[in-house]
């Protein structure tokens, strides 16, 4: 590659404050990566309220023509809005980004020490309750709402393969399957059984990876009590969403946790946090989740060394503790944190 075409979709709220930060971090890498060519793209709820569309066809088309992308966050309303559907949930489906990979890693006081939390949540990204097939029926006793929860063997197998592949490359080589098949024996049962069968389909390849499993509720409990027991946690869509926000609390802030949405042909970095309407527009959003998402995206494309440079710069700034946004107890602005990181890249 001589250049890297990167689609940027800041979308709503602090997405517009943190995606520019990620852009500056990539630019600071200079010739360590192919010359980045950024393409600014529109999406989001604010766009929907202005134009009636949350995910324009031009955005989808431009992403299909890009090498990779960074997505900010959307402000999806909690009430039902006719004609609106979340663009991020849509994009994951359209681009078949079936895996949401969310590393949650704390920064040890010195580079020599091991982080106390070092795990990856691998979240299935295309099905479960996020197929959004909901219906409302009036009954004699009031309204009744139903949702379809879809779990397929195909999606469970490929997310399982992603989890084993990631575990194999890690020191502990340990996968925990998260489920609730004591209650949902058919849907979660299929997920659990299919992920468990992955090593058998790849004879020998994952022999060195240890498998455990845990019911989702007690998994959250144990995550808070003894986070070190986890290495790679693989989960259906909804549990994975919840567990990764919970795990973010262990490392201090949602503003620190990155992710990539990955498929076989495309990768899109995205901070785990949402649009944070409570702090949007104040210039105090933590840019680190987005900068780390850029690093993850680059790593996924095979640019491991430049990704390491970004992560190292971020770790140094956190370790020094002088320039931090308010979510981490600091007083600095987004751009001051970005500048501190850029200086160390
Ligand atoms: P949120 O992640 O936006 O915010 C939760 C809390 O964490 C807030 O107090 C917020 O200020 C703080 N926070 C989050 N990111 C931060 C950052 N970078 N720096 C400093 N503080 C940060 O979750 P929410 O409040 O439940 O949701 C707000 C909106 O975001 C909703 O409309 C929701 O639908 C949307 N959302 C979108 C995505 C996405 O785009 N993938 C994900 C989650 C939520
Ligand atoms: Mn979430």
C-alpha cells in the first residue's frame, strides 16, 4: 500500500471531539504508516433530525471504497422514533463486521509491571437481540412486547474462531465462554456448544488454548472481584456490550476503552463509549479511547509497530498523570491531552 484511505465518521456528541484526536494521532506517525487519506463522512441522529436520514448511502459507499474507518458515537434516542435506526448497528451489518473486539487493559505504575486488568471482550456483533425484531400487541391486560433473539451456528462459530485466534496470540491463552444456557438452553446453548466445538474443527491449532465458561451474571460478579481470572471473554452481542462497559469501570473510565468492529474484509475502530451528551461540547471528552481505537485498527491491518507507538505514548501520559481529562480526575481539556500524547509519539 502506498496510501491508506481512512473513512472518518464522527457522528454525534463527543464523537466529533474525539475522532479529530484520533486523526491527529495517526498523522503524527508520519512515514511509519502508508500516507493516510482521510475521508470525512456523515451519519448520526443529529443528521437524521436535520435531513431525515441517519446513514446516507454516500457514507456507506465511501466506506466500501476505504481501507478502514473510525466511527465516533451516535446519540440513539431511548424512545422509538419513526424512520430512525442506529447507523452503527446498521453499518456493522452492512459491512459484515461480525466481531467487536474490546481490549480492557489497565496501565501499571511502571512499564516493567504487569497490568492488573488485561482482558479482551470478544462480542458477537450482528445478531442476538440486536436483530431488532420487536413487536407490540395489545391484549386485554395491556400491551405486550416481544423481541426475537437470533443465535446462529455460523455467527457463533466465526466469533468463536476470532476468540481462539486472539487467545492463541496471548500469553495466557485462555478463553471464557459467557452465556446463560441454564435458562436460555436453546439460544445460549447453541452459542456455548458451537464456540466449544471450534478447536475440534481446527485439529491441533488451538490445542494450547484453555477453555472455560461462566454464566453471564456471575461473570460480571467475578469480573469485579477477580478480574485477573479472565483473558479472552467471548459473548453473544448483548452480554458482550454490557460486560465491556462494566470492565471499563475496572480501568477507571469508559473514555479509555477502545474497540474494533472487524469482518473478513474491513475493520472499523470505535471507542466503546457513547456520545456522552452530559459533557458534549465542553471540550473535555477523553480522547484516549479513540486514539487507542486507531491503534487497534492499524494493528488489525498489520501495522503493529506504529500501533505500539500510539499505545506507548498514551500509557506514558496516563502514567505521568499530569495531563488528564476530568473523567480520570484531571483538569485538562481534550486537546491538551492530545497534545501531550502527540509529543510522545
Ligand atoms: P456514554 O458512554 O455516552 O456515557 C456514559 C458516561 O461515561 C457519561 O457520564 C459520560 O460523560 C462518560 N463518558 C463516556 N465517554 C467518555 C469520554 N470519552 N470522556 C469522558 N467521559 C466519558 O453512555 P450513555 O450516557 O448511556 O449514552 C449516551 C448516548 O450514547 C445514548 O444516546 C446512547 O444510545 C449512545 N451510545 C452510542 C454508542 C455507540 O455509538 N456505539 C454506544 C453507547 C451509547
Ligand atoms: Mn455499549
